[in-house]
C-alpha cells in the first residue's frame, strides 16, 4: 500500500521519489537494528521486561 502511493505523495509533498524511498529504507533499517539490539536483551532478561 505504501509503494503504489509514491507518485501521488511526491506530487503532494515538496520532495522527490528518492526522498520517499529513503523513508522505506530508514524504516527497514530501524527494524533490523531493533531486532539485533532487543533480541539478545530479551533472551538475557526474560522476554517481557525489555519489550515494555
């Protein structure tokens, strides 16, 4: 749902399609870093505490 809306979003906001693609990249990068950081913590200190 996000990718098909790129052209319309680029027209509505003062940005280029490459700037919008960067938002998707940043989101996926954040998800990867979060998994790498919180995964070992949740194994060490139970699962509920680090998630909260």
